[in-house]
């Protein structure tokens, strides 16, 4: 299992979801003796995707706001939640571009799921989060994914199904770099949710996630990101096969 170290020396084990498939072990033609320092067979489960998850998570935590939100949010007592979208991939892009970790990050999004879909319950969570993160002086946007279908169609003009988990909300973001979530679980684990992998974040690639017909929103976001990070490679909404690099300027 991959892991990262915090600034205070504590170690967090990184758990990647969905879990990567481990490769079957090849049987040796002839048995060979193990030396003292031979790695155990289970080390093969520390896959390339898990190591990438650890690298991405480590960079995300270099943004102080991300680190403090992840550390504090469990105090609200919600089980199913993720810090997600721009505050994560934009932190990675900033650091890979030699910029301060929090540059050009407008808000910090948290998706959570609670079966109590009333506005009163969500508003209480939002107000408690405002108090919890008041000293950060950044916009922390908290939304119950059980309520999104109640307002999404009116706001965006697109039908939106009722959801059953916070992760389902992440699956419906229009651009690939957005589809990632991170959360702290207990004192020992940092969980990373990456249903489409983390390669696009690491490689500074933007491609459409066509789970919902959000062509215009995707184009607007991609153009905005490219203006801030000119090194991005952008795939247009209608062509998933050919890369399109917008011209600088």
C-alpha cells in the first residue's frame, strides 16, 4: 500500500478507489530461496496507479487549505464525503508549473451524501462548515449530493438523476480532471477516489466526461483553465480521439 508523510512526520496510508486490480503472480519454474530482504508478495499490490495516487495526494496536501480542510471536515460527523474538483487538480497544475500551490483557486468543493435531503439539514452542514473553516479565508462550498437533482435542471437545463453516494456526484463533472476526490479516514488513511484514473491530472490534460450533455460548460471551463495554465492539452467535446492544443495567447 502506498503512503505519504505529513509535515509533522506522521505517515498516512493512501487507499485508491476503485481498487486497482493486482496482477497474478507468475509461478517460478524452479523454487529459489528467499533472502532476508526479499519483498513480500503483497508488495506487488502497490501498483503504478497507487503510486501515482500517492504523488498526486502529496502535492494536493502542499496546499495548506486542502490539508486543513481534509483534517478538520471529519469533525462534522459525515461519513460519505470527498474534497473534490478544482482545489485538487489546480493545486497539482500550479506546483508542476512552478507556482504557489493555491494560485487561481477560486473555491474548495466538498461533496457529501446524507439521506436527509431537506434544505434545513444541508444548511446546517453549510453553516457548521463556515464556522469550521472561517480562519482559512477561502470559499469552501459544501453540497449534499442527495439534493442536487432538486435544483440542477433549473440551473443548468439538464436532467439530473437522484444520487445515492457522494462519489456519484463526482462521476458527473464535465471534465476529466474534476473527477477526483480525497478524504481523511481516521488517523491513518488518506482515501483517493479516481474513477477515471489520475493520469490526466498528472499530465495536465483536459478531456470531456460525457456523463451529462454539458458541452458549453465544458468548453467554458476548458478555455478558462487554459488561460491560467497555457501548458494544458485540451480535447474538444466532440472528438475523443485527437488531441487539440489551443494556441497560446
